[in-house]
C-alpha cells in the first residue's frame, strides 16, 4: 500500500511540475505581450492619455495575466504541500 501511495505522489509531483512549467511560460508570454509605456516619455504625455481604461484584448490580457499568476501560486503551494507530506 505504501509503495502505491509513493508512486501516486510521484506521478502527481511530475504532473504538477509540467503544469508549473506551462503556467510559467504563459505568465511570461502574457506579461511580455502587454502594452508598455514609452518610459519617461509617458511622464510628459497629455492628461488624456494618462488615465484611460483598458478595453478589448488589452483588458482580457490584463485579467488573464492576473489569473495565470494566481493559478501558478496555487499550483506551487500544492506542490510544496505534497513534497512536505511525502517527506514526512
């Protein structure tokens, strides 16, 4: 029974590692795809451009970046919990 449990935990840890890797790649890509300001040039922009709402794909990308980050943290915490439990 113990060997089956250890094998199951090992498979789960491998699966979580793959999920962590994929989520990390998605998070990096979504951060890099977001529209960036023009550095210090944005500081001297007119007031109309300073505060604008996100719309369309920009809003979706912003929200999905937050969601992927939260999911990644949750998966990493699950991985940590499993590793602590399997070591004990």
